[in-house]
C-alpha cells in the first residue's frame, strides 16, 4: 500500500468508525508506529484533514470544524492516465488565464490541484518537470473581451459585439444573449443567441473586436436546444446535422483512427482487409474537409456524393499548385 492509498484509508477508517485507536490503525494499514505518526501529521498539516485525538475515547476522530484554509479532498487511491492528463490540463489552462473576472476563483483551485497532484509519491514540481502537455494551434483571445464575455454570460446580460468572421472576411455589429463559453481545439468560442439573425451562433472569442455589456436580461435558451443546434453535428459549426459522412481509412491509418472519437454518435466497422469505415453526422463541411485532407491518401470519402466531390476538388486544386513546380 503506497502513501496515497494509506492517506485515503486512514480518513476512510476514522470517518466510518468515528473513533479509531492508534493500534487499530497500525494493524489495518500494516505499517510501523513511526510511519503512521508521519502519515497523521502530514494529513493534519498538509492536507488540512481535521483529525484530532480524543483522550477520553482513547482514539482518533474527525473534528467537525474545517481546517484553516479549507481541507483538501482526496482524488481517490491513485491517478490513472486520463485523470492525470485531465488534472494537468486543467492546471495548464488555469495558469494561462489572464487575471480578471475568474482570478479569485482560480487561485484557490490552483492550490487544490497542486495539493492533489503532489499528494502521491512524487512532488508536484517533479510531476510538472516530467510530464509535459503540448498544445497546438492555440488562439489566445484578447483578455479584455474574454472577461467582458464571461461577465455578460455569468450575470445573464445581453452582449453587444463587433465581430470579424474569418470565413466570410466581414465585420458586423451583433446584439447577443450569451449562453455558454466553449473551449474547443485550443480556442474559445461564445455560444449565443444572435438577435439580428434570430438564431443560435458560435462566435470565436478572438474574433471579437469590441464588446459591451447591455443593461438588458439575456434571452434564456434551454440546454437541450443548445445541444441540438450546436452539438448535434460534427465540429464547431452550428446547425442540425443534415447528412452523414462515411469515410474509409487504410489499414495503416486505422490503427490510429480506430481509437479516436470524431463524434459522440459515430458508427464504425472493420473490413476484412483491415480497413476502418467511420460514419458520423455533419452539417457544414468546412472543418470536416480540413480534417479529412490531413489524412491525405490514407482516407477515402465514400459518402455523401457532395462531400466526395468537395474533397476531390480540393485535392485537384492542391495538385495543380505542385504541378507548376
């Protein structure tokens, strides 16, 4: 039993039995007197677990009062790969946020994360040194507009924005009712009701050029409608899925793609030669086309015909550029 497991077990025993003798803890954990003393001291001083010794009862119990600064909850007996990645990613995101609206919430949370990550057999500093998370293609939104958007969102107020759409290369003025902030592929998006278009839209936060919170309550949209409109189809583009894409990956590429999730509703099947066929719903092919092209000759679009034609045209255009060389 490692140290983290012992910590978890000590608290579990004391909480369950209300009062546990030192000898009972030693017997249960199968550790020496010195080790148990060190564990109890660490739990009290570092993890803020309110363990007290009750002389009258002759054992240890949990005090009803919180320790100074609030106590740190245990994450479980150990971290698996996904849990460690999630905690480290969260820590990375929090440390990269600019000071502002969320600062007073972020700092205590960072302290908790560092305590959790450092409560195992290795220090937090050593974990950060040995485990690296690489983020690719991140577009950092201007801190000012992220904070204003978050303020309107949390205070449930309308937000007026000047927005530049990269896909259309046009700038418009919009009055919106923010619904949620989404971090997708290293970039932040604001899902909002657009009063000019009378529909739900996703705005890239780094595309906002000006923002002002209005003194009007935001229009409320049910979560079910948000998911149906904005999360039904592939990728970040809004709209209900209108058709399904069907892709066949070569046996060589299938070894990677088979472990990926392209969409929560995807369907997949293996073919006799080791090829991998993947199907999922989509509404807009702009992002999807880019994801297909990055696999080059290792993937073929089987359906629908319009998506197959689109990829064929893009590949032909690319080939013409290289033909001139």
